[in-house]
C-alpha cells in the first residue's frame, strides 16, 4: 500500500482519497442520523411540524392532535422504518465503496459489491416509497376520527426520477464490475 505522502501517489489520486474519506464520514453520519430524525418527526409532531404539513391522504386533518396518541405515533414511525432501513442499508454499502476508494482500491470486490448493493437499495427504496405513502395515508386516516378514511395512491415525477437514478446506479455498478475484471486481467498479465 502506498502512503498518503508518497511521491508515487498522484495529485489526482490524493484528491480522490481525501474526498472519499470525507464522503465515508458524511455517509456514516447520515446513516446514523436519518432514523433518529425520521422517528423524531413521527413521535414528536408538535416539535417537527409534520402535523402542519400535508399528510398522505390528509391523515392529520389539521386541528387537534388528541387522537394522535403514542400507539398511533409508534405505528406511523414503524411504517417509516421500512423505508429508512432500506436507505440505511444502501448508505452503509455506499460507505464500503468510499472506504475502498480511500485506500486506493477503486475496483476491489468489496467496492463493486458495495456499490451494487447501494444501487439495489436505491431501486427497492424508490419502488417502496409510493407504497409507503399509500399505507401511511390509510393508517393515518383510519386512526384519525376527524377525517374520512382515504386511499391515496401517488406516483409522481419525483418517484420516477428516483427510479431512473437507481437504474443509472445499476449501470454504473456494471461499469465498475467490468472495470474490476479488466483490472484483474491487467494484474495477471503483469
């Protein structure tokens, strides 16, 4: 392994490693904070202001939140946990890619697998999000006695963009895998 101060390490390579280290810590921090923030929004709606926002299916209905008792809050937070778990899984695998890049192993098996798993989690998360929105809306409207029960199905441009980005990540993952094969072939020749 080449040390960070070695003259053999190109300037570009030092920049990639430095950025990878920053991104590894940023992704780690995000993966750790995301569940806390999302659960906090659902468990403490007065502090987060989520009750003032449009809810799926109009579930909050505005006004008094006396119906939004702790079991209902935990249920809403539990529904959001599925999407958060998918996202955290993807972020932790993306962290693996940055760890490998930080060490100069851009095409290692761990880096390629990490990015593939991130791409998979991105796609599953993008497909889950509209379903989560629908289930949350049904859950909130059934739990809230002040609003009529509603089923709101929504698939907007944001969802389509997320699916498109996830598919793009898959293409990049296959390019990384091909780069890894070529890198291994070159090492065998040398």
